C-alpha cells in the first residue's frame, strides 16, 4: 500500500513497540546467507535502534544529560514528544502547558521525577501515571487545577512527594484521591481554595510525615472535626504548617489557628435532645403563645377603653 494514501491520523507512533534482542528474531525463517551490503545496512540500522533505546535523542529546546531532560522556561504550549526512553528526571516547569495528552508517560517507565510546576494545567488525563510505577516526586504547584479526582494518581504507588500547592482554584480533593499511596511522605496542599478536606483522603497514608495545608479558606464547622481530631493525634509524627492554617469561618472562629481548636470548640456539634427536652420546649412554646394572645387581648381592651374615654371627654367639652 502507498504510504501517501494513508490518512495522517492513522499513523501511530511506535515508541514502545521495538522488539527486544533475542525476543522474536529466533522465530523468524532463515533468509539465507546475507549480502555484504545488506549486512552493513542492517548493522547501521541496529546501531541507530540501540542509540534510540539508550535514550540519546533529545527534543528540540530541551537539554539532556545523564537521564535528565530539562525543558523548563522555554515558553512551551505543549509537552515535547519523543523523549529519551530512559528518562528519569523530566522538568517541564515554567512554561505555558495547558494539557498533557493521555498516555504521554506510557513509554517512560524509568521516570522518577516529574516537574510540571508553574504552567496552565487545569486537569490531568485519567490514567496518566498507569505505567509510571517508579515515579517518586511529582510537582504540580502553581497551576490552575480545580479538583483532585479519585483516579488522578492511579497505580503511581511509588510516589513519595506530591506538591499541589498554589493552585488557587483547587476547591475539592476526592476522598479516594490518594488511595494506595502507602509510600507518600510529603503532601503539600497549601495556598489553594480548599474549605474542607475529607478525613478519608488522608487516613490511608500511613507513611505521611509532612502535610502542608496553610493558606486555604478553611470553614471550621462540625464537618471538619474528624480531620482535626486525626491531625492532633498525629501531630508528633506528621509535621504540619500549623501557624499558617487558619479558619475563615464560621464568624465565631474566624482567624483562629486551625490546630488551636479543641474538642470543646465542637461541643455544640454533639448536643442531643431527650424526650423531656422536646416536651419542655413544646410546653414553653405553648405558654409563650398563650401569653402572647392574652397580652394582645389586654392591649386591645385598653386601647378601646382609651378611645371611648377620649371621645366622652370631647363631648363634655362641647
């Protein structure tokens, strides 16, 4: 088939499809003694493939050295394609990247560090880290993320450090957003738009050592009590930015440090009424209503009497 007749959209990259040495060659039929010229061409092609597998190619506008690919501060609007296959450290920081295509990290199984800070990301595609099982450090700070969904870090069980700070539109973290990240030690959620954080989102992180949550507009209502109680019990094991975390509401605790709230602060959340309490309230309401009716009746009689007395006084004067 003529290659020119194939639609452009049907041509797929083959970044991970090259056969390994000794994997399938033994299964191919023997073509006979090779011609010397063909043998030379084959050797050159093999050398090119080996260089590609070794990761010596480098994207335009990027620098590559010792498995580190640095594409930072290049005013990129999209991620560079065809990175070296053995990339361990990828920096795309300080660009204008708004989206990351699905499956972008599929071929880079050696990736340990991914730096995407200071871009224009609003979300990440589902399953982006499915094949990045060795990824340990992820920096998504200074972006425009609005939520952290349940499948955002799916299969990235090797993550040790996640930075989601300075995402001003970050309003919601799914209760299962960090599920399975048992090796996570450092989590930065500071300076976002979070008013509430579910306890379920953090209690599955046994290795958590540092938690940054300051600079968010926390609403310290009854729904925050389970999280604060959990944090107080872990304060010796988990370092938190307690001085920066403050309540923005309700009004009675506005400006108070988040970690200064005690069980006494949430006492009203546990008030329960008994049957006697309800009967007393009903009785008081009945008495108040009767008193109100009686008061209105007396006021009406008094007003009527005053009106008649005033009218009688006018007639006598005439």
